[in-house]
């Protein structure tokens, strides 16, 4: 059996948003809502793709969701997120955890088995961060209302966008559904 990991999602992987279908298809377990313990800058690009920047102390505490996923699903998320070129996977402490759904009933058990203090999160690689990125307006929450107005899926972006260089542009629809996650 594959180990369980906790991942903090703050953008298009959040419930009901464009990429949430991948977590759902993989059988990821929603644990609840949380926010980062430290302030971080979160920005979006011209396609309303959100990025966390590794600049602790700048920005805002970021609101997001925590999911429990297997190692196999974590690997598929890395492919989806284009690790290490498009995003990197880092550990970031969170606070204010509000368990939801089935996780609420199993909160004590989950806390004993999962490292809740430092979930994985996807961030823009440091070598891609510019002064322009750091000077943009920083968000604290990637809002669904703005997502549905402004987000542009990969299939509709310019061929010059950095996301179009990823080898897995047509990945996931089949590979995610092969990885069910057992409930802890």
C-alpha cells in the first residue's frame, strides 16, 4: 500500500474549480480548509493561473484546502503541475484547519497518522520569479467567481505560454482514474 501525503491546494485544484476533477478522479480525500502559517505572495498570470512565490513574509496568508493522497497520486499531481519546471513541490506549514465531511469524523485518527503541520504545496520555481512577479498585487484567496470569469485552460492558451512546454499537456484523464485512494 502506498503512503499517504497531505497536499495543500490554493488554486485550480480546489473543489469545483477546473482541475479539481483530477483529485476527485484519483479518489483524494478532502481533509478540510486551512491557510498558510506564513504570508506568501500569490499572483496570477494572463490566463489567471495562480502561483505561490517563495518569498515568506511578503503577501498574505493563503486560504486553501488540504487533501490526503497516495504516493502514486502525488506523482501524478507532479506531472500535472509540471514539476520541476512549471512548479516545484515544497513543504509549507498551515494553520486553522477546519475538518470537513468524513474527515471531520476521523479527525483524531487523521492527526495521528498525517503530518498536518507541513503539507506539500506547488510553488513557482525560484529561478522563474522576477521583481515584476513580486511587485504584483498579492491575493490571499483564489476566488471561484473570478476563476470562472478569467481562467483559461491549457488547451486554449497561446503556444508560447510556459505551460505549453510541458510534456504532459494531454495527460491525466486516464492516468488519474487508475489511482483510487483508500480512506484512512
